[in-house]
C-alpha cells in the first residue's frame, strides 16, 4: 500500500487501484483526529467507549479531508455475517454521524452508482476492496474470522458477476491491514470453521501448543478470491498487521479490546 497525508490525516491506499480516476478509496489510520487515549486519535467507531462528540468531530475532519458528504456515505451496523447489500441509491435515512447507521446486519456493500461512498469499519478484521474497472462496479467488505470462514469476499465477487455483469478476470482486489498470523492465535473451534484442514493450506498453521493455530486472514481471503476465479496478479495484500502496527491502526486484540475503529471508504466519483 501507499501512504499519503491530507489535512494532517494519514491514509493508506492500494497501489493496484490507483490507475482509475473514477474510483476513490482510502484506508484511514489513527492519525489526525481528536480522540484521547485509548482511542487516539481518528476513531471512527461509535460504540467503542469514546465520546460521541469526539467521533462526530473525527467524521467531520474525514469529510473535509476527503471532500465527501457524510450524508451520502453507506454503512451498516456490522454483525460478522456474510450478507451484502447492493446499493442503488443514496441512503434514505442519512447518517451524518455514521454510528447511527442507515442499515443493519450487512458486512459488505456493492455499488455501480457514482456519488455513494461505501464504508466498513475494522480493528483487526480485514477490510477488502473489489473493483471491476470495465463495469465500474466496486465492493467493500468487512471480513473478520467469521466473515472469512463464511467466504464473504468471494460472495461479493459472485454478486458482482451475477448481478452487475462483472468479468471475474477483471476484478481487482485490495486486502487491507488486519491482525496478522504473527499475532493471531486461534483454537480448534475457530480452525474447524475453515474448510481445509490445518497444515494443508497457507493460512492456518499449527503452533507448538496442542490445538493452537495461527490464522492468516489476509491470505485466507486471497485464496478464496483466487478460488472464485480472480487473477492472482490483480490481488494486492497489504501484509500490514494491525497489532504490530498499533501506532498506525486500531487493533482490538493488540489493545485488549479498548480501542477505536478505522475504516475502508471507497466510491465512484460523480
Ligand atoms: Zn503482528
């Protein structure tokens, strides 16, 4: 990923999404906001324990830096599920403070309509951006371990093909910062939710202790997208671990649950 600063806010961007003037996207970082520790400083999560005034101010700073109207941003109360909403018009119930979400129960969005930014919020879960430049269709996805086990990123790609006539060979993917295998130990119950047995793939590896595995959510999403037909060369992994880089990104595990949220925001310019 590349990093850039605008109005004192630092953003990360996928290199493989840079060649399309009609598409904008950012992964936010912690920098440039107003929230105090442990939410310092650009916390975009409403139900984290941070004050609503701080979060609201952070969204205003974000809106100014990105030159987007918060009233048009689509987000949802996320539930670690695999449901995606295909967005064809701006939200009916606008959300100037996107903790008051227009939607509930969706962990991903797809749109082909310019002027409707899509947003998912994360703090260890994987933010995934998909884009098909010929059809000009994008998807943003929130993929924690449950969403990844349910194949939510692949489901997004399939919906782009089936409902938006996207060519799977032209879909690009950006797999953003999340907790890495270096910092993510899971037990047998989580390991069992991934179809391939541990040791037979590159994302679930046994640790020294019995029934303990390290889980690589970014690689799991990459493999699922390849199995869905995406070209490996069009998939960019960030390789950034949120827990190892908790100075830059919020990490739920790395900070023992007391932290904020960062966001993937993407849309088509009007
Ligand atoms: Zn790490």
